[in-house]
C-alpha cells in the first residue's frame, strides 16, 4: 500500500508541510510485481486496505504441478474431474475490513490474460481454453477460508467453518464479479450460496482467486463507495 509521506517543519513560527506526491495513493491496493506475491495460504490471506474509490489488485497465478483427470466416489464414472494439488501456486487470497460507512459496489475485471499450459489432448477433462468457465473466485465474511487440495474430495468441497457468501467465474474483461455473486452459480449443486441481497459492508472479508490449470495475469478493481 502506497501512503503519502509528509515532512512537518516549524520555521519562524509557521508550520510548513512538505509532501512527497509520488507516494500519494494511485488507486493500486496491491501489485505483485512491486509488493510481492499474494498469499496462497488459506488461513493467512494477504491483508490489504480498501479506500473509497478504486482499489486495484494486480496479480497472477501459476498452474499447479501434477494436474490430472480423476474420479471420486459418488461422482461420474468417467475421469472428468480436473484435479490440481499444490494449491499455493494457483490461489491468491486477500482479506480486507470495511467500516460502517463503506460499501464494496463492484469487483471489475479490468485486465485478464490467460495462457493454457495443459494440453486438452493429454488432459481431455480440461477442455479447450475457449470452452472453459474461467478462474473460480469467491468471497466470504471472515478473515480466512477453510479449504485444501490434499485430495480430490477436499478439492471439490466448499468451505464449512468460514462459508462463502458468493462465488463466480472470472472469464472476461469488463465482468463484475460482485454482480455474479448475486446471480445463480452456473453449475448445479451449489444453490443457496449466491443471493441477490449480498451486501459487502461493515466487516472483514476474504476474496479467493483459484485458477488451477492456466497461467494467468489479472487486474481486479475493488470499487468502494462511501455511505451515510
């Protein structure tokens, strides 16, 4: 987080304030190229501060090693599930706290570059890039998310102790992820998580980015309004 640095000096009874304009907030809450990699540890998201207005997060994720098409008990008989362990490389997590007079009004995808790494011929369950749903993203009302990729059952399971408040796929530039969290999730079996009444204000939240199979870079704008 870039903060304004000011030097205060008392000269001849007058107070002079000199500020370094280059350190003024530029609407970028976190840039991995400058501030370091975002946390991939579910219990310890990277803390950021969201100010009123634009708050961009610039980051990316690296595909997991050892991806495979697999099955699980009770699931489809054919190996149609792409399973990716080692989630620290392909998850990004940030946590932030909003005050009573702040409201998150959008999470806009301002830039998104996706490069396939796994071949659809070698891993048919992944499919071609243009047919994929996009990176999984979600938000909850907590300072962490309980999830892991130790096995395929945990990989496809959703958090329990810190349940999600909304989830959706990041697919195209211009999409608003917060709007997607208020719509029905496009896959069956996850009814009741997304609701039109989702209101992100006055509390601590964690945002979750999860892209296991592609190399990605993104710019997400967390837009905050001041409310009475």
